[in-house]
C-alpha cells in the first residue's frame, strides 16, 4: 500500500511543483496578488470596525472586537487558500477542446486538477499566509493578552484546513461539470463565488444568523470550507465539538468526491471529439 501511494505521488506531485514554480516565477502576478489580497482584507476589516463603532455593545454575535479582527483576517486568508479555480480550468478546457487531449494522457484528469490546485495552495500558504498567521499570533498575545495557540489546536487547525481544501476542491469540480452542459460557465462562477462568500462564513460569522438558519447551515458543506477552521483557530469549539466538525468535513469531502465520480461518468457521454 505504501509503495502504491509513493508511486501515486511521484506521478502527480510534479504538477503541483510546477504550479509553485510558475507562481514564484512571474513577479508581476505575485505583486498583483498581494495587492488584491491585502486590499480585500482591509476592506472587510474597516467595515467590521465601523459596525462595532456604532454598536451599543463591544461584543456582537459572540465575538469581541479583538476576536472579530482575528476572524476577518483568518477567514479571508483561509478562503483565499482553499478557493481555487478548478471549475474555471474545466470550463477553459471545454472551450479550448483540451478535454480530449487530457483523456488520452496516462493520468487521471481530476487528480491532475487536484494536484494543480494543491500546488497553488502551497504557494499561497507560503506567500503570505504564514506571515499573516504569525502577525495574528503576535496580536493575540500583545494586543488581546491571550496565550499563544497550543500545539494541539494548531494541529487540529491544520487538519481542518486540509479538509477544507478537499471539500471546496471536490465541490468546485462538481460545479465545473456544468461546463459540459452549458459550455460557458464564467458568469455562473461569479455567482457561485458570491454565494459561497456568504454561506461559507467569509463575510459574516454563522453566529450572526438566527438559530434555525444556523441549524440548516450545519447540514450543508459550505461551513466546512471556511467557518470551521476559523472557529477552531479561535478556540470557539470544545475538543468534542472539534472532533465532530472534523468528522463533518471528512464526510463532505468523501461525499463530494463520490458525487464527482458519478457526474464524470455522466458527462463523458456528452463529450464529442472532432478530428481525423
């Protein structure tokens, strides 16, 4: 079993490594990405600070002002880490006719997409997410007077982050299958991203919603993308709740993976290949 896993990674890891090298090679893309990232984070930051400034209490939705600062920066950073453009890549392959070429290669099309996305995630983890997390840890200790995150919480957080990546990647793959039906999914991708920003907790923590709405969201995969790892990092879950949330993330990762297999079997019947 171990040899099979090693062989599997030896085949597909170069695709991830290529994405890492590509992102580091193009400096213009790197600087634009950094500007977009920090601009977006600080827009959310000033929006929430304005909300707290006009509130009668310093605690809203179970979050103090300091905790909300941590939530804003962490939710934006995690969302940027896991939300890759797998569906956009599928849509591009459909439009350009690259699907046929991918099917004749001795590799699995979805696995190739997953490792490409994983490579981008590793790049974004290094630049600049690690530095942001280090700054947030310093803010927790110096600004809020809290203790630094324990090794166990960090371990839970990293595991949750990886599961979040899998949940979103498999979900986006399933969404990308629409490209074989509609051919052009650029507009639908914009709508999808806007809805996910809302449902995943990137814009508003789930605790701000009514209890009935929170219960519904608990049964959906969207909170498993951003909200759960942020709440683990902030220590809002007990250890039992952490285990339950990790189980929910693992369940949705497996369920969406199987659903993606089902959709792929269906859409292959719609593929039309022209040529001699």
